[in-house]
């Protein structure tokens, strides 16, 4: 018997993130915070590449368990989440050792194997958490382990080859995210099992045919719960960024300049919260409910959280040395991250049809061009002044959104993306 089991919309009961899910998110964000060790040294292409690679590995592991608990709802096994938390904790604990070894400082290479083993175990265990026969229609890559094959091979490779294999594995997963359609996978499995049960096929010798076959279910995410989890994750990442700024302020010399720097840093981070959560949706700036497929929302969420987590590193550097101009790598990291955030906001606004041409031009000029010009020209400007300029840019966008965009309320229905075979966020 082959059937597709999708609950009708009216049968779904609105639910919110459980305490166990929030606990799980906090551990995942601890891993994101550990990535500050990667960008804390001299910024170059190797550091940025390693940061992106480790962040994607942590995010994919978090997404696997997040989607499992989203679909399983009341049947979520807390023990599975706890095991996933332990795996993410091991990955986070090994990040400083990985950064120290890879970025030219030498040292023990065992943290690389620890990170790889923890990642493999976490992804495999998470992919096996699904109910037997369930096919996730929205983001099927979390159920498959093809991208883990290069990670397995890396356990026996030397240091530089390891990183190449890790990148190949993550790249394969990203490719599968783009090309895999859950609905198409389900249809192929359905066709295969139907053909196996065809009366024309003679059973193999010694095999009894009882007229039944495996049951395959096509399952979809709970959009309201998913949007809440994505938004909460962005909020927790922003909170962790505030913690890093506060920690840096605690080690700095107390004066008026320090107060001004911390206020400007807080305003910048709080402004990102407003754009992503208050005037955005699912933690994504300028997103409107029901406009883009789940797969696209998850991809944009990965990029937005990565950029937001990056901003905390140069902000902490400014708090510690606010009166001095930032070094080139710190200035470009800060200005480039802010420009990248607004670039993703423009993409989200255009994709969700919430941005007309004048608004898009305004966001490009003030949100993207202005930070990049600061990165190019503000070589002699103190880090403190640079943060104030960027905070003013964010505040201007908040003022603009408050005047022109009403705070969004979740609509009562959802529109399926038939071409992609996935649901849109509500």
C-alpha cells in the first residue's frame, strides 16, 4: 500500500516551540558563538572560508533536528534532541582547536577529526529520526547522507585534504538542496513501489506475497511553527552577539567613549532585530508571509544568521579599541557584513514581492552602497565613529519601514508552490 499522508490545514493545531526545542537552539547558537575564534585572528580568504565551512556544518546539523521536531510535533522524542545537542556541543568545543590548527598556527590535528566524527554522527542520527517511510516534501536533503561521504573519507586524509573533502561534502549538500524536490522523490518512490506490487510481476521463488507493501508517507512542515523557530534562532544569535559586545566592554577601560561605543553597537544589533523580526518574517528582513517556498526561506535564513553572527566579531573589536581606526580586515568585515545583510534583505523583498522599484533602489543605495563606501573610504575614521555611522544607517531603514510597512500578521491560509513541490511559509 502506498499513500501520501498530509494533514489538512484545518486539522493542524497551532503550537509553539517547546522548552526542549529552545534548549536545543541555545546549544546550536553556542556553536555559532564559538566561530568567533575563526575570525578573531588576521582576516584572509582562508579564515573566511573556514568560517563559512564550519558555520554551514553547524547549521545543517541544527536544521536536521529542527525539521524533525517540526514534523514530529507531539511525538518528538526529547532523547533524540538531547543526543543531537551533545553532538552539536562536541562540534562547538572543537572549533577553537580546528581554527588554531588550520589557520597557520600548527598544533594538534585531532580537533579536526573530532569535529568531523561529531558532524557525521549528528547528521546520520538526525536523518534516522524520521518515522519509517516518511518523505519530507519541503527539505528532503536532511534525510539523505550523500554529502557525508567526503567527510568519512577525510578521517584518513591529511589536514589540507580534509578541508577540501569537507568543502566537497557541504557543497554536495547545498547542491542537493537546490536540485532535490521532495514531491518528485515521493512520486518516484510511489511509482517504484507500485510497479513492485504490479500483478504482472511474479514473486521471487520462496517469497510469499501477502498483497501488501511498504507504506510511504509524504510529510510537510508546520509553516507557523517553522517561522517561529527560524525567528527565534535569529533572535538568539543576536542575543549572543550582544553577549560578546558586553564581554568585550567588561575588559575595556571605562570612559565616555566606551559608553558611546556600546550604545551604538546595541542600537545596531537592536535595529537588525527590528528589521528581521518586527518588520520581517521568520527572522528574514522584508519577507512577507506566504510569498516564498520553505526551501528558499531556509536557504536565506542560513545566510542571514551567518551574516548576523559575523557582525559581532568586529563590534567586539571596536569596543575594545574604539578610539583607534579599525585595521583593514576588521573594517571590511564590519562594513561588508552590514552590506551583505541588506543585500539579503533586497533579495528577500524582491522574491516575496514586498519591495517596489523605488523602495528597492533606496535599500540598495543606503543599505548596500553606503556601508561599502565606508569600508573603502573610512580608513582614518575611528572604529567608534564607524559603528555610529552604521547604526544610523540601520535606524534610517527602521524609520523607513515603520512609515511605509505595517507590522505583518500571519494570514489565515497558505499558498503551495506547485512548481517546486513545496509549501510556502504562511
